[in-house]
C-alpha cells in the first residue's frame, strides 16, 4: 500500500472517530430535547485550554484532563438550565435555542481569549509524543493516532451498550420517543435532560483533548469548525443513531483527509458539506436513521 495513502487513511480514521464523538454528543441532546448545543465547539476549546493551563501550574496531566472535564460538565448543566430550557419554554417551538447556544459559545471564546490569550499554545503530550511510532507490515503508525482512535471508538461502543442494556439507557430512549408519557410513567425527565447535557459536554471535552493531542496546539478559535464537521457526521449517519454517528464521522474524516492530501487542504471542509447536501438530497434520514412519522 502507498505510504502516503496509508498515512492519510489512518489520519482520516482517527480524526473521523473524534468527529463521531462530537456527533454523539449532539445526538444525546437531540434525543432528550430535540435541540443541538452549537456551543459544543467552545466547550472543546475550553477543555483543551484548561488542560494546558492546569498542567502548566504543575498539575499531573491526568488530573488536569479530569479537572477540565469536570468544568465543562458543569457548563453543560448551565447551558441546559439557562440557555436551552428558557428558550424552549418561551419560544413556542421556535429555534431560539440555536441563537442562545451559539451566543454562549461565542461568549466562552471571548473569555478564553481574555484570560488565556488569543495566540495558539502548545498542547502537552497526554500519553505518547508525536515521535512515537510502531511498524506494522513495513508501515509507520503514530501511536497518538492509535490512542485517539481507540479511546473514541471505545467511548462510542460503551455508550451504545449503555443505551441498549441499562435501565437509564432505556429511560433516555423513552424520553426521546415521548417525554410527556415518560413523565407520567415516573421517569425523571428533567434529571435525564440535565444529565444528557452534562454527558454531551464531557464528550465534547474528550473530543477537544483528543484533537488537540493530534494537532499539538490549541487557541480560542479551536473547535468551531470541528463542531460543524461533527454536525455533518451526525446528519450523515442519522440523527439519533450512535452507530450512525460513528459511521458518519469515519466517512467524513477519511474523505476529508484524502481530498486534503490529493487535492487541497482548503477543500477538506468543502467536501464535508458537499457530502451533507448529497445526503439530505438522497437520504434525508441519514445512513442509519429512520424516517419520523408524526401523528396528529
């Protein structure tokens, strides 16, 4: 196999798995509230920048990551309580939550630029360095890429098992189908919704740390393009499907990297949105999604 093609393929699979994590986080809030947190990109950025800051203060890298994830989890709770819930209660079915989550994300970017600076900073090595490789059939494979891929896929599969095999997972599924009926049946709908935003924010934080590990740097603008690619992956795979998020993320990642390597890096994002338009035209419900039927 051509070395250049193989390196692009591995990079595409690795970053595609991270796109899938972002898509999974978007799916989670979509299940419980039929909304998407478009501030996810800023949460990714904040988690990565907090990791850099805490590790620079002498904290062990593992504790720095955990502390940063705790902060974004708390912010996820804040987003649900103060940006999404009021918009859903007062907008009468409008899309006010889009503006409120985007606005909060822009606010976080501004705060990060004020307190951490607007310049890119180096992200510390979490497990392996960029110089760590293994050789498989004569091909050099970056251990960073392998770790990113393994962590992302493991989290997605664990979440799928959680949804399918646990009582709380079934409760989330019930809320996604009919929140009012779920409430009548005694399911703590409000608590589940709050938990979904917190878990979605944690997934965004993990995705931010993984992508920063590959890229090596992070800045306040980090994350915005990534959440758009995660959204493309979610729609392409099918909103509401975790396996669809994985398939969509891998597809977007691989095709983007191949286009970037053989055509132009400037065309990477363009091809992702071309895939989105094609998917909406040919199969609006996505690869693994099902058409929704509304009953009057």
